[in-house]
C-alpha cells in the first residue's frame, strides 16, 4: 500500500546553528534565533524552487537544490516519492559562513517531507530524522541543534547519529560577527592534521566537559571552557581575520570562538559596548532557539 501525500502546503522555520563552540569539535552545537523559512507543496510533476534572500540567483532551483535533495532522501526512506514538489525558500542564514546554512537546508527538507506524508512523523520519527540529516550532512553537530533546538551534544554510533538536547543557562548571550567573505567546511577540514598530541586531546576533553557545565549551569565559566587546541589553531592561517578577531575578543574577556568551520566568530558572553571589530565585520546579537525546526500545515496536526 502506497503513501498518502497531503494536498496542503507545509512550512518550517529552520534555525541557524553554531557548532564546535570551541573545544566541542564535531559534537557540540547551539541553535540560534535566525531562520530560513521554507514552504513546500506536492505537485503533479517536477521539482521547482523559488528563492528569496541569501543564495538567490546562486543556488540551483531544481532537484539539485539541497532542500529538495533532503526531501527526496526522506521520501525514499519512507518508501515512495510524490510526483513533484514546489518549494519556496526565504533564506536569512548567511551561506558558507559557519552558521549551519547547509544543515538548515537539510533539516528543512527532512521536516517538510515528513509533513507532506500522512503519519510522516510516525513513519519517520525524530531519531530517524536526525539519522537521515546527519547522513546527508556528513556529521551531526549542526543538524542536531537545528532539528531539536537548544544546546545539543551529538555523536555517531554504528546505527547512525544520536543527540541529546540540554537547556542553556539564562546568562548565555550569543553574538555573531559575520564577515563578507565565504568559508568552506571542506577546505577548513583539510587544514586539520590526522593526529594531535595526547596532551592537546586531554586538554580538549576537559574543556568540552567544562563547557557543558558552563553553558547549562554556570556561564561565568564560559571563558576558560571555550579554550581549544584541536582545530582553531590549525585553521588560523587560512582565516587570519577570524583568528585575529577571536584573539581580540578574548583579550577583552569575551568567551569567543570560531563558529563552525568559520569564518564567522561567535561570542557566548557579553561583548563590551566600546568593542570595535572593524568595518569588515557585521555584528548581530541573537538568542538561543529552543524549538528547533517545527513543521506547520500539511499532514501535521500540531507544530
């Protein structure tokens, strides 16, 4: 017996995310209050995309679009594809800046597909949705907070990705500094060594454990908790402006880190009002998103 697809459109808002958060390389992530808004409906044939905002005029507008690719992967997981989909995207998350734009697209596609299938959230539960999204992204640290919201710890087992969600403390005040230039995860990963010294690994293990406590219980410890020896130093030569801004913020007592693979910089504690990052950087104060990527409309009875 085949699937039943809804005739009404489905919408989802997918939050920006910041991963690593300093020492939590490929494991820790935070959902932020900046969103892409996506709407999809089943059509009689073909896959089309209308884009507004970030990426308009640059990203593909057919089945090659990442949201559509994620939808198709989710439909395949459920066992059947609809004849076509019309997708509209209003993108606000900067592309290729280390703020989870690809994860937002992937999670958005997974959620839209679930919402277009009758009983889609039962056929593909949240755990399966995370596994699909992480498989498409290649690692779970950004897709987990995008799907679940809040502060997440993600890991991968033989059966796929898993994650837990924790509530950040009230004193966590994210601020992002976004540059004009792009950054690419693949090139940032290429800068990492295949091995690291054991003392550095031990240092990061302790700091990552401390960061979990600092983010959820005691934000006064965020400055020491965000120290890192596994990835930021190795990537610094490829992003000198980012490294310099992180250093300047930390010199001012701010718990600052590279957001994801960069080049955006994330501050987790209050930035002094007289701090001047330079004309090259656009600063924006954001909150922590708690809801994650919630679906509305279509075959979904509640958000």
